[in-house]
């Protein structure tokens, strides 16, 4: 079933994102995590994969098992950078064969070993190209796209970034999920700008709990997100006081407050980047919805 059909009502929801383990021997623990988080009753779940598609095959198998064994409506992340249409078609065929027909269509990151003069080439240069391909070749698939409240780091401007989002949605995207952010004002202002630009599809806020100060600083440097100065100061104080344990407590509390504020403000739902952490995810979502 297309995710857009699941979320096209007035009832707010929670959805979850999982990251496949790097090693096969870690899969049993991963699926135990999934089993424990089914109590959240997510409307859908998404499964990402490592940079450059390093766990691409694992993503395919995992979304299949999430659908078939856990009864979860699963969405696979799919990037187009470095792939051709035949590779994309093979992946989509394999998804359909397993009963999964939802994709988060992404451009993907430029390869880490790419030369300084690397240029995007070919018919699948951008996520909007991938969306168009899926829409035309697999009309039965549901398609999600990414949105950036604080602007994609490679975008020429906020206006150009919004135009890119509209192009992805006009080409066949059903809904958008945002990149992480830590100030709800950024989300609501972004949605307001999107609506003014003629975007009507649902925009789902993506929430990431801070569990490690060093890791979140690295993530921010890659995706262009920012942390409010007062919140960063609190995180640094927590780290100095008790390390990751204290940082995680503060991060969970902040994510919970964000989720409550987003839902109260009228967001269609909350997409939680779980980091495959059971206790943190349960603490953030418990009792969040009636």
C-alpha cells in the first residue's frame, strides 16, 4: 500500500527510520530492536543504507522482512548517484517481488573518493530525475522525497532549494520528510514558505535525538543543520558533567519536547530517526499520541 494513502487523513502518526547493521552477525539484535519498537505502532518505517550504497543489498532484504515478518509498511531509501536506469529497475523489481512498493527517492552523496572536478552526469543527476523515472516506470509505487528546512548544503539559495523540492514533488513525489532540525520554528516557517510556493503535499518533520556530542557535530557538518546556541551549551555542559549518558538524557528530553510541539502545531506526524536505539525511541514516543 502506498504510504500517502496511509497518512492522507486527519489522524497524526509516528513513523520510524532504521539503519541496517554493517555486519550480518548483528542482524539478530537488529530485528530484536525492530520487534520491541513495533509497540510504537508506527504508520510506516524506512530503511536507509550506508554511504555509496554500502549496505544496499541489506536494505532490500531488511525491508522485505519488515513487510513480510513484522507486518510493517516499509519504505526503502534509494539513491541514483552512480547508478544507471537498469540498476534502479532491478532494485525496484526486487522490492515489488517482496511486496514493498514505497521508496524514498534521493540523489545520494558524492563519492568520498571523487576527484575535485567531479561532475554529475547522465540522465539520473538529481533526485527529481529519479522521482520521474519511478513515477513513469512504476506507477504503483509510493514515492517520498527529502526536504531541508535549513537548506541543502549544496543549494545555491533557500529559494533554489525550495524550487528543487517542488520539482521533486511535481515529478511524482507523494510527500516529503525533512532533514533533522532542533528548532521547531525552522520547520513551521519552512512549511509556510513551501505552501506559498504552491507545494501542497504533506511535509513530515524528521526528529533526531542527540545521543553523542561528537557524532552530532559531525552530522551537522555534513547536512547543514544547526543547533541553537543555548541547547548546544547545555549539551556541552552535560558532556562535561557525565559524558554520553548525560548527553543522551538531555537529547531525549529535547526530542520529546520537539515532537510534542510539532504535533501540537499541526504537523501531520513525526518521523523519528531511531538510531536503532530502543530505550531512547520509546521514551520519546510513549504516550505521544492518544
